């Protein structure tokens, strides 16, 4: 039973990732070639956010990863000094 639930969750995540990829691809690659007067433009935010969003997410991810590495290193050094 758990396997089918895991499978459903996996397919849901794959479907969500595919939808996000399709939306972003249309927004960044196809939309610049569509006339500005077309109604499709109302479904997408300004193109500036296509770069700013992933850039901010990447910086936040790097800060979190760096903080985790720093914390782990600090804890490791602290543990070694207690044992000696």
C-alpha cells in the first residue's frame, strides 16, 4: 500500500515539475516573440522576474548551504576539542 502512495506522490511531483518547466519555458523563450497586444501576456508577470526569482532563490540556497557547512565544521571542531 505504501508503494502505491509513494508512486502517486512521485508522479505528482514529476507532474508539478513538468508544469513549472513548461510555464517558465513559455514565459522566457516563447513570450518575447509574441506581440505585446496579445492576451497571453496577462497570464505572465514581467520578464524581469524570470531572472530575479531564480537568482534570489539561488543566493538563498547558497547561503543556507554555506551556513550548514559552517555549522557542521564548527560542531566537528568543538567535538574534537572536547575529546582531547
